[in-house]
């Protein structure tokens, strides 16, 4: 019963916000125009602010566990390659290939993952999750741009332009947010540290408090607003014609990816001395590998000429089914005393 209550308390707040958005849309309180603007606001303003704040809040690059970072980036890369093999044989429509591919590796880490890590592991888990976001989210977005570009160009019978892919990567708001945070973090390393006061000679929080507070407040809006908007955008149309693709994407995102990511973490931690994960690390790993596909994946798919309808359906169905899959994962990890 204790494990059940723990899992419910971790997942139910997310469900309630999504349900609130869906309900408000059904009664006409939220309309399409608001949801579209709010989606853009989250993607271009609040999420970059949240990512900047999370990265800037890292104490120091010297404290990073590079083995954990290397493990995460390696697993994401492996999943990306396996996803490429899958889409090659599962669909002949180039506009669907990129959408399905990004569904295999790209989780809703910033919006659902980080709040979930906090619910599962508290402040220490959030700190780990923030560090992971500094590396995983840029990689997610770089691979997403590549995924959507190569197959759309295939449909247009044109060669993929490396220059254009690079431009698209550099213009991505989420990458910009993380990059600015990393730049500030690197600069902080050259600022004198006051051992008596246990702080740096200059920080945003201490010396430009109003800016630090504004960025923090913007970031705090991101997750609840994005979840409400996600609920408002739930659509159950076109399911029949896209059923096969929805099933493939959902199984990959919520079954195969967690199995590969979390399974390899448990095995490496148990049977090797190379790396060891603790009860503080696992909440962040569950958030990274177990959450549904990113909401921004549908926005990017539409902007880059891929199948936006399929991308939207995958956001909807992976979000819905993840409430069950995350529940199972949390109960299993709690039972194994890994949480």
C-alpha cells in the first residue's frame, strides 16, 4: 500500500493538470487561438528560462559525474540508431519516419520529467536532473532536427544540407536556453570564490536579484502551463488511420526505451565497478527514459514539414499511456528499493 500511495502521489499531480486543460477546452474556456499562443510561449520563453535556470543553478562543472553523463549520452545515441533501423522497415512515408524516430529517443524531460524527479527524489534528485538536462536536452534537440531534416529532404528528393541542419540547431530556443546557462556557468568558474561567505564574488542571485527572480518565476510557469496546454490539445481524431504508427511510437517510447535505458543502468550498477547509480540518480533516469515524447516534438515536426498530425497523436497517446507505464516503473523500482 505504501508503494501504491508513493506512485499515485508522484503521477497524480501531472494527470490532474493535463485533465484540467482537457476539461477547460471541452467547456470552451480555452480556445485554439489561446492554446497555440500558449504553446509558443512555453516553447520560446518559459522552457528556455527554466532550462537556463536549472543549468545556472549547478554548483560547478567540476562536481559533475562524467560517467553518468557519458552513460546517458551513450544510451540516447544507441536508442537513436536502433530507432533509425525501426523506421526504415516500419513505414515508407518519409514524413512519418522522422516523427517516429524522434519519438524513440526524445522524452518530455523538461516539462514532465523534472517535476517527476522532484516528486520521486526531492531536492537532491532535482539537482541531478538539472545537470542531466544540460547535456540531454541539447542532444535531444540536435538529434530531433537531424531526424526531421533527413527524411523530409528524402521526400523532396533533395540532399540534406548540413549547413541548414546546423542553423536549425542553433536557432532552437531550448538549445539557446541551455547554451546561455552553460556560458554563465563557465564564466562563473573564473570569478573569485569567497570562502568565508561561501559564495562567488558575483552572482545573478546576489547582485542582479531582480533578473534572477524574473528568470526563476518564468521557469516555474513552464511545467504547469505546458501540462494544461497539453491537456487542451488532446485530440482523438485520425486515430484509426494512424493506429499502426501510434502503436509503434508508443511501444518504443514507453516500453523499449525505458527497458534499454533503465535496464542497462541497473545491470551496469549491479555487475560492474565502472558506474554506480543511487536512489538519488534513479528518479532522474526514470524521468529521462520513462516519460512520454516531448510536447515540442509536434511543434518542430510541423515547422520542419513532417507529419504534424502523427506527431500530435504521439504526444497525446504516449502521455496517456505513460500514466500506466510510469506507475508500473515506480512500483517496480520502489519494490527493488531503488527509490
